[in-house]
C-alpha cells in the first residue's frame, strides 16, 4: 500500500509578505478621511512588522530570541486586527468584504504564531 504524504508546504515568510502587500492595496482604496489616514499608517506598520519579525525569528541567535520574536509577531498580528477593525469603509460592501478577509488572515497569522510559540517553549 502506498503512503500518501502531504506535499503542500506553507511558506510563512511569503504569506506574511503577501498579507502586508494586501493591507497596502486595501489602504489605497479606503475613504480619504483624517481618521483613516492615521489608522492606515498604523495598520501598514503593524502588518509589515509581522513578516519582518518572522524573518528575524528565523535568524535568531538562540531559542529564547526565537520565541521572543515569535511573540512580537503575534503581538503585531493582534495590533493589525485592532487597526483594521476601526478603519472606516463608509459601509462600502466591497471594502467591508476585503476588510473581513484581511481580519481573517490576521487572525490566522496570530493563531499560527501562537502555535509556534507553544511548540517552541
């Protein structure tokens, strides 16, 4: 009997970069109001920080350093969710749907980082 192996590999570095890019595309589409301008800057920073810290974690000098970087990734994913939640889409259904997808991805990234943390401690 042949063993079936899961050959699907997830590249978390690429996934975090794709997420940060998707956030930037979304921010370009939202209404140009003062609150969104400020919140947009914050969500751009935190979404990019997830991937940047994940890359740093992969280059960690010790297990303790690795775990700390992963904790930062998780924190940045939570922060990204916060900023996405308060961005005003002016009830535009297309933008709301896009925002929901980004919120789901931020949640998934947060859960992945949590799992990595648990397995690394």
